[in-house]
C-alpha cells in the first residue's frame, strides 16, 4: 500500500523465508524488519499517512495485546502537576498532544513547538528524559510496555535553539510552560548560573516575573539543552565517562579521563557529517545498551566518535532537530537576502545560496539510522517466528 502511494520513496520490503526458520534466521528477519521500519520512518510524508499510522497502530496493539478501549492517561507538566485525559488506548501521540494543548488552552499555531516525552523522575532528584514520543506512537501502549522503567509521560518544548523562546512569549500558556521547564532545569542542575545570576533568578521567581526570568536564563550556559544520563565514550580514549548536554548546535561533553582529570569538549553540529545508532546485545556483566557513533571533523581529519548510551535515540532526534533548524534558518536568511538584493546581483547571489543549502541538506539524507533498537523499540521482538 505504501509503495502504491509513495512509489520508489519506500524501500524494498525484506524478503520472507518460506522454509522453517532457525533461531538465527528469525533474528535476522527481525533485524531486517526493524531496519526497514527505521528507514521508512525517516520520511515524514510516509509517517503522516493514514496507511502507515493504521499499520503501526495495529502493530503496537497486537504486539502488546492491548485492545482499543477507553482509558485515562496522565500528562505531566514540569512543575510536577499533571493533566488527566480521557482517551482511547489507540490514540496516537499526535492526538494526545492536541487534546492536551486544547485542555491547557494552547493555540494550535504553537503546538508545533512542543512534544511528548517519556521521562523518569528519580528519588535522588535526577531527571532523566528517556525519549521523545514519535507522533505515530501510542503513548498508552508504550507506557504499559515500559512499566518496569516507571516512566511518566510529559510535555516539553521541542526545539534546540534557545532564541526561539521569543516566538512563544506573547502567549500566556506557552510562557507558563517555558517558565515551568526553566525552573525545573535550574532545580535539577541542567542550567549553570553563577551565584549572582542565581540570586537574580530567585528574586524574579519570587516576584513571578516570568518574562524577565526567561530573558535572564537565556544568557546562561546550557539553558535549552537536553541533559543525558552519564555515559561512556571512546574520546579521547576508550572507557572515558562523560556528562552530555545537547543543544544550541553542539554536543557538549564533560569527559572524565583515566587520570581523573576532566576535559570539556564541544562537538559542533556543522562539523558533523553523519551518525548511526546501533543495538549492542547484553553481555554477562552488562545489560542491553545502544551506541551512537558520529563522524566528526576534528582539525581537518574525519573520525568516528562513539557514545554508549541508552538515550541514543533521543540524542539522534536532537541532532536531526538541530540540523533542521539550521536549514530553516539558512532558507529564511536566503529569502530575506533575495528580497533586499538589487536585480543586477540577484542571480549570482541566488546560485551561491542554493549551493550552501545543498550542502546542508546532505545532513538529512544521511545513512544515519543503521539501527537495531533496544527492546523498548523492538516492535517485532515479541512476534512469533511463524508470523515473521
């Protein structure tokens, strides 16, 4: 059906084994199906189509044996409160977000700046964002499948450029959402204010001056970034632990070296060429995990840098978002230049702008998702071998 609608934009479906499958053949089939699904989901035109949404809806419900029925779902806000929704178990994340926004009074024009996320709120005060919920995903079903992780569903802003806050400041609801998230990030030590800045923030919070609070915090390191859980990386050498912040066109790593020294490294997004996510099977000593490796231009030399993190899919989503924001900004600047340019120089300038955009667009058509997801993302993992 997808082929009929989208033609060659849809990759070839993996061939089926017609003889009895061994365990290794079944594992290979699952891997091929998962990779096929990841490749298909790179195209938003496909994932937004009714055919794909219905297929994935049925796949999720059948896999976890959850029928369509009425249910209640809590969507958590950054201040600890929650909005209880009366939903159908088969409602997609896109639908849940629309209902949540409507219940809060957020205008439809501003919904695009927010998304749903699964997160863990630990007893020690650590906030862990597990992953962004895909628009076609069924949040109720996913939560049931992740019960042992004690995840919650929450709404957070979804852009990596802090300056975009300005577009949301005139709406009371979006201003409140930004303000609550900013306070949460200060409390959880995601943002790094100086002592003086912290005193100013406390005074502004006491006076409920939300706009000034957000204006001040935008000047602080790591505001608007997503902080990942501590992980292991192979830079500058194997086995280093790292604290990672991603946002504002960089992956910022605070790396602890074997000598117990700390090295601060900023990997700029415009020097990153490609990345891929890979599933790593469990060993005797370690649980299943994921790795994200990216190809980076370090002093004129391209090299692969590996991060071993269960939040690899979240990090991949952040990289895609930063690149799309860069491309939109470049396109907007190109349009403005074209409007202001005299007719005599328009043609020559236009060709250079188009060249620049082609270079940037190479980030999107990457081979990135050479993926085998972890168990939470392995939608084919529980399907019987004869059904593969």
